[in-house]
C-alpha cells in the first residue's frame, strides 16, 4: 500500500471517529428526550375485562411520569392474539406497548401453532405488573351453593353444563380444562371474544360457570349478581376473604392464576426499556394505584426487565409442557 493511500485511509478513519464522537451526544440526547409523542398501550381484550381494568389504572400515572399521554387501545379478539401480534410487528421505538397477559403471551402459544408471533422471541419484557387469582363463579340463580355441590352436579350430568371463557387458550379456558381433569367432570366450552361478553351471558344464565379473574367479577360478586364458589389460588384472597380455595373445597393441588406484564416489541433500545421499567415500578408504588390494583385483587410485583424476561420464558415453558402433557389444543 503506497504512502498516499495510507494517508487517505487514516484520514477516513479519523473522520469516522470524529463523526461518531459528534453523533454520540446527539444519540444520547435523543434517548433522553424519549418520549416525544403519545404512547399506545394495546390491550388484547374488550373493555371491562381484567386486562382492561389493570391498563386503565396504570395508564394515567404512567402518563404523568413519562410526561406524555399513554393511550389505552382495546384490540379484542383471538384470545388476545390480535393485539399481541400488532405489538410484535410494531417499530421497537417504545411508542407501541402491550399489556401482556398469561393467555396471549404464554397459554395461547402453547395450544396454537399458526400465530403471527413467536412468544419467546418477538417481545421485550419490561416489568411484571402483578398477578390476580381466578375465581369460580356461577349465576345467582344456579342451584349449586358450594364448589362440591357444583362438582356433584357436573358429575351427574356429563356434558350437561357449560363454561364461558374469553377465548381458546385464555386462563379461563385452561383453568376450566384443568378443573375438569382434576375432578373427573366434563363440560362444554363456550368461548367469547372477551370477558365483558362472557360476563353478560353468565349473569343472564346463558352459561353455567366461569373461571374468571377476580378483578373482572369482583363487583358483581359483591353486588350479589354472581356467586363465588372458590378461588384458584393456594391461599384465600383478601378481597374475598369468605370464599374458600379450590383446594379447601376438596380438589388437591389445584392452583392457577393470571399475570400481567408491560411489554414491547423485540429490539427496543435499552435506555427506553429502562426508562419504562423505572416509570412502571414508580407507578406500582404510587399509593392510589396500589390501592386500586389491590382492590381489584392484584398481587403487585414490579422488578427489573431481566426478572420479567426470566419469568416470561419460564411461563412459556410451563404452559407449553402442560398443553403437551394434557393434549390441550385450540378448538
């Protein structure tokens, strides 16, 4: 290589180094400035469901902390997969987020092979918001007053009772399937596009039972429109202290719940992820938000993006194995 060429290459490298040095502060400033426009928080279920209620409790405080409006958008359908797929395909710039849910991000992928997203690859886990117990609820007019009475009735009429869910692969669906296997009962699955529609038909007596989340049906239970037979957690929940657990009611080792997580598309810039996680954790520590979530039956979590990612992957493995072992597939 001649002397002139070496000088040209040296000059080019020097120029690139100078450009990089000049660009770095600009990049940092751009990241520090985020967000500069409203943020969309997608919810995969209809208004009135547990996921929607959680989103609308956290969005106002997130808006205050991020100094930009966080808009909750409901894109119901396909057991939450429509909204989840939309976030997976969105630009990873932090302006399109997902209120992730055990159904759409772990359960549905376990039973459906034709999804438009890969649960273990297409998302950035930001912060685990918390989890809520499920509760076995029946219409006020239903004859069973206890879970054991319900089991006895279901055993007397195999296939004679039906249960509602927010769709195939949701926690209501898999919860009810596990319940049937644990109790030796058979019921007919009636899927809906969201908890709101399922709840309306349940209260009207069009369906017999639902394994819904506590936030979704707590008001109706307290008002007497629905009867709570048992909660699906290992211990009783503070919002329903008089309702026994499924295990207390005679079904051993039965435990299932639902979790919520703030998520975004894969490939989000780390500074944006960290800023969102910081804001989400601060939101969960806000007294009024904590009270609202706890009143809905939420066990608040929080934590780092790394912890959220580890939990997400463990749940994907858990429900994948369960679906395989129990041969549960999409209807």
